């Protein structure tokens, strides 16, 4: 299982945003829409979508878990935004699970030696190509910040739980680009 965790502490947890103004009214919910398209639409070539999962933490404690939409892939950013909005308003489709929890809980759950490995995507980390410790048979999860990176509380958890930082280079990329790059690296490594 390859999993992504997108943190969006500033996004509106009630789903009160306009489809015509996702960055402004959605407080950068457009980031998540592009992540989802990269994860379940255009990103994977040989990696099975049933082995992909995307967890979004919206605001402080709303968690949306997205799995393979199969033949219901939403169209474009607005299609994904409608799915997010319906889910936040209590009417998720079958491929989305809505729950409550905090970033710290997710870190603890996904960072379990020998069972599940959690990484943080960070420009200052170790280069992706230099890492050789992906767990082939278990779970790898990659956590991403929002347009501002990680807030101070999350940085504290990253250091407290000693989460390894992985870099795709010194340049700051769109989160969706990061997701697609990781998927492609896993396709190459575990072909
Ligand atoms: C748009 S970037 C954040 C913007 C920028 N890092 C900042 O702090 O202003 C969103 C997230 O994508 C990931 N990311 C972007 N570029 C990256 C890179 N070159 N290497 C690793 N992760 C990256 C990080 O998790 C980052 O928090």
C-alpha cells in the first residue's frame, strides 16, 4: 500500500466553498483536488489504484480517506471539489470515508516500525533516489504540507516521532507533482 497524507490546516472543514473559487473560498482546497487527480487519475501507470490511498486532514480534525473510485473517477478539479464538498457535508460517495482525528493520531498510526513506514516530504530531506528502505511488503506513507509547508505543531511532531524527511530536490513543487513522482518511483522500484 502506498499512501499520501495531505495536511490542510487552513481549509474549511464544513465544505462551505465555491466551486468557482477553490483557492480563495476553499482556502487552498484546490491543492487536494489536484492531489486526488494525480493519485487516482493521471499519476499511476502500472501501480494498482487499489493499492493507493490518500488521507486529507482538513482543518484541525476532519479526516477524509480516499480510495480507488474505480469507474467513478471525478472529472477535473471541479469534479473532485464536488466530491470533497459532499463528503464534508455528510454525503460521501462509497470511495470516501469521513472520520475525526488529529495529525498526531495519524502519525502514530502510520509510523509503526516493521509494519508501516511514514515519511515526510520536505525539500530539505534526503534525496528520494538515495533511500533504499521502502518496505516492499507492508505500507509506505508520505505526508505533505500545504502551500505554506508544515505548521509549528506538525514540525514538533515530525521531530518528536523522528519522521524521516524525503526530498525531491531543493525546488518547491506542487503537491500533485510530488505525489506523481513518488508513484512513479514506486512503479520503477517494485516493477
Ligand atoms: C507547495 S509545497 C509547500 C510550499 C513551500 N515548501 C513552503 O513552505 O512555502 C507543498 C508540500 O509539497 C511538498 N514538497 C514540495 N516540493 C518538495 C520537494 N522538492 N521535495 C519534497 N517535498 C516537496 C512538501 O511536503 C510541501 O510542504
